[in-house]
C-alpha cells in the first residue's frame, strides 16, 4: 500500500469531485465511495513505496546459461499520469544472462512495481528494462509492452480498438540485429 497517501484527504477530495459533478456524496450508493476510491488509489500507487531490493530479495543465482530468457504475457494495469485513467495490457520481458539469472516470479513483480505508479507507457517500458539491466548486468535486455489506454478509448478520440506498443532494448538486443530478430520471432510464436 502507498504509505504516502493521506486517506482522509483523498476521501474529502472525492467528496468534492462528486459535488462538483452534481452528485450528492451522501446518497446511499455514493456514501462509501470516497473511502473506496481512497483505498483504491492507495493500492494503485503502491509501487512508489516498494524498493527493487525488496522485490529481488536475494533471488539472483549464478548460472552459466547464456540463452535468451523470455517471460511473456505479464498482465499489467497502470494509471495514465495525464488523466488518471487506467491503461492495461501485457509486457514481454527478455534478458540474456551474463552468469546470473533472476527468480522467475521477480520479473512480473518488477513490472507491477513500476506499473503501480502514475505512468506513461514509454517510461514504464524503460524503467523495467533499466531495472533488469542494473540488477543482472546481463548481455542484453528487451521489454515490449502492448496496452490499451482508457484515456484514448473513453474520451478524446474515442478509439476502442487501438493499442500502443512500446519497446526498450539494451545491450545485445540493441546492438545485434540477429538477436533482436530472434527475440521478435520467439514472442510472435504464442499460441
């Protein structure tokens, strides 16, 4: 949970918003909404209070494997920092070990840590790849995120079927076209 959030202040702000849009914050269906919204934002922004060291928790292992490691279809949910509306999708994270591997569950947790902050997808993609680069010092890291943005679907241009794809490639994924092409062909082979 986000320890920085003053839940009472958020509740009061939500009550003000409800009044501003012409609703009665005291009516039955809305009476507890400010409290629910405050708790929701506490969870949705909990990534600010997590340190990468807590997530990794020593789960780095010496391993001679130099083959590509890919974790696909990592669900992610975040809030667009421009409108505070959700965006959601999937991340694909890959790295080429350099004598070290990371516990499998740590990669989705790293994705969640950065996603549970106010974000733009471009920064989120870079933060994930840079974190793995720093932690593992691998030969390469690649992150691809595909997401739908409710700020684009519900308002503005109102395009329901569009999605955004971002990528961040470091090391061999950046420097070697054959490595990058192998990665792209492997992530396209999903069932």
